[in-house]
């Protein structure tokens, strides 16, 4: 291979690594300066395009990060200059770029990603916009990848991202970490976004494009590095790892989802599971209880020993419901009660959730199972029909069809 070709390969590999591992850090540093999401994103992309030519001709700079950031700054200045009068440009340049002449070879780049995470997850943005903007800025996913993951049209997703960026600018949403009196509430919002991203990946799997479950774990670990010794962040990482450790056992050879109680535990990623449990222990030892510690404890109870401790899981859901009084938590609590042998109580709990969860597949699957346990096979069959209709994946459809067919063959499901 000639020198030019090997140099081009080295440049491509370096840029690919930067785009995946350091894009969020570079982008957050730009946004911290210019306070404009779209301009920062455009200028960073332009800098990376420039790098292909310059690095290919001159070799990699001593600090690729510093080179990209400085070139992106200069491109931002050009964009601002073209859209401003001379006086307005000079004033904005003084405010935004007081040290514009910094050495482009420096590798000292301020890490502003914690501020970027809280900006993307600001409660003024719609939940779906929070998810999309977090994946775009911190995860580096393309608009098409995000659209595919959420089963959206790419154009519509692009418009959603543009509206979110515009709202941040128009509403003056601060690029800042919350003050101490807002920290707990805002942190729960950030963790909720990460957890929703994980659940989207858990449901869809890698076939949706880039695996969102992996992206969520990356974001949770990033948050843990940026804000160490925070119990709820540690517990969120623990929850994702304990759950993700079972991924290879979730679908059987026939393509059907495998219930947790019937999974082949030899397929579980034991190292990930152990790391998750250790993180949970560390979080709980800090003595600052929160919902993600409870969720992680529930996940750990499912995998500890030879079988789930349903009485303990039910008690944990009782506590979680006080932190998060949502219909989804109430549904999971009802399932735990049924598994702990209190099926009649659980059916009463489900009845109270019927209207709120009328279009939620797990509600109908749980209802069908409880009806079957009580001997009401015709009603159980109708509930399974509705669950199958609402199922999000072929693996879940196959699982639910098998459960429905098993109504006529007790003991076979």
C-alpha cells in the first residue's frame, strides 16, 4: 500500500473515532461559546470536512481535537460576520470569542457535556424532542437513524430537531447545570430520557439501526463520569446493565420472546450482571434512596438466586409507586402481586388501570395471564388477541400467540 493511501486510511479512522467518541465533547464546547445548536453542529461538520483535505495533505495534527475546535470556531465567526453589521459583529465576537486566538494545537478542551445533557433534557421541550436531541448531540446519531429507531419519517424527525433547537434559542433555555435546589428534579428528567432511549432499543433491538440500548448505556456511563458518586446515576447504570446482560437469552431459536423465568441463564453476560449489581450496592450504600435505586433493586431481585423473589419485588413496587405514581409502575406492581400469589388483588389493581392503559400491550398480556390463572379462558383469549394486535415486534407476537394457544393446553406454555 502506498504512503498516500495509508495516510488517507489513517485520516478516515481518526475522524471516525472522533465522530463517535468525541463529537459530543467538541459540540458541547462549541455550543457553550456560541449558544446556537444548529450553528455549532454545522460548523463542526464543516471542520470535519476540511480535516479530510488538510490532514490528508499534511498529516494528523498534534491535537486533532484542538484543530477541529479552532477551525469550527473560525467558521462560526465567518457565519456570524456574514449575518451581522460591522458594529454588531464586533460586539458579538467580543462576547462569544474573547480568546479566539487560542493555540489550535492545544488538547485542553473544556468538557461541557454535562451542561449539554441538561439543556437537551430541559422540561420546556417535549419528551420526544428531548430523546431525539440527546441522541443527536450526545450520541451522534444521524437524523435518519433517530427517525428509524422511533419509526418516524426522516423529514418529520428533522423538523422536530430543528424546532427543538429553535425553542432553546427563542425561550432562552440556559446552557447550564441546574442549581442545587433544582438538581434532584432535573436529574430525574435526564435519567428518564436515558431510560426511555434504552427501552426503545430494548423493544426494537439492533434491527432498528444503531442499537439504542447500547447508546443509552453509553450516555448513562458518560453521565456517571461527569458527575461521579451520585447514587441515582450509579443506579441507572446498574439497572441498564443488569437488564442488558440478559439480551442474548431474550429471544429463542424459534424467534419468540422468552419470559425471564424461562431464559437460559448460561446465555446471560455474567460480567455485566456482576458489574451492575456492584454498582447498585455502591449506590444504595450512599444512603440517598431514589427511584432508580428501587428499579435496579427490582431488576437484581429478578436475577438473584434460582428464581425471582416476588414478595420482595412486590414490596419494592409499593415503594416505587410512592416515588413515581404512574400507571406503568402500577401495572408492574399488579404483576408482582399476581406472581406472589395474590392474583385476585392484582386483578382489582388492573381493573383500575383499564382506561389509562387501553392501548398498552403489556396491560392486555398481563390481564390475559391473570384471567387464565383464574380459569376465565374465554376472557383470557380475548385479552391475548388485543395484546397480539398491539405487539411491537414479531418476537412478542410469537410469544403471545404461543401463550394464547397454551390456553387449550394447560402446562404447555
